[in-house]
C-alpha cells in the first residue's frame, strides 16, 4: 500500500472520531451555549456601566425556592421596589460565578437591611444544583432564586455570566457590571453605584 493510500484510509477511519469529538465539545445545556462565562483575571476591576436612559426592569417571572420546605413561588423584580436592589445572575457551571458567591453572601448579610440582594441562578435542574451549592458552601445570607427557562436572562439581553444589575427603588435599571466582582474589596464601589442614582 502506498503512502498516499495509507493517508486516505487513516483519514477515513479518523473521520467518525473527529465528528464525535466536535459533537461532544459543542454539547451541553442550551443556556450554556447562549451565555458565555466571564472568567476572573488578576486584572479584573469593578467596571460599572450606567444604563442611559434608565429603563424599567423586566417583568418576566422567576422562581423563589424556600430552603426550609422546598416550595416554589413565581416572583417578579418589581416586587423588590422600595429600596435599591442588586440583581446578580450566576450559574453553578460558571467557575468565576461560584468563586465569588461566598463573598457575595457576606456582602448580603452585612448590607441586606439597606439593599435588596437578589441572586438568580441560571439552573435547568429545577433548582437542585443551586440548592446543593448553597448547602455545600453554607450560604446563609442569600435567598434561593432560579431562572429555570432563561426568560429573565434573555429579557435583560445578558450575554455573559456573572452579570450584576443595579436597580433603583422605583425598579429602574441604573447600570450593570459584566464579570466577577470582589465583593469584600469593592463593597464601597458597589454601594456607591447602587445608591448614587437611587
């Protein structure tokens, strides 16, 4: 068999393997395909981008899951009107998201009386993955919310996780940060961005 023939048969035999590899690499949940992960880097900074003009928050529903009895209740962001709100989108499959959650939990416990901290997981497991994460990390300051079908995340045109949206007491979007936040180090900047236009 000539070298040319060997190359031909090697190509024929390898083709199915290559196709399988491409399929595996492109598989995953639908939500993961449409939302990229914003990884943290040593140079990551708090980069607040104002929303101009300010716009009303989405009226799409998402789900609150009780951590006591696992009951579920549909809820909307407008129900948090009355004081400034931080809306944080994350997922258990997002590495930079899970890294910042313990600090965000501490932030919520410290400032939760003055600012609503609404942390919403992109979770297609019905909340099971997020609930297990909360339990494993012993998160006590954050209520459990999920956007199971991605309706809310799409309505905000979010393309990367984590994304944090700052909302006024009148349910207007003030601005957002795309990417991880160092919640302990940047707490002053976070509060300033939350309150300055409220």
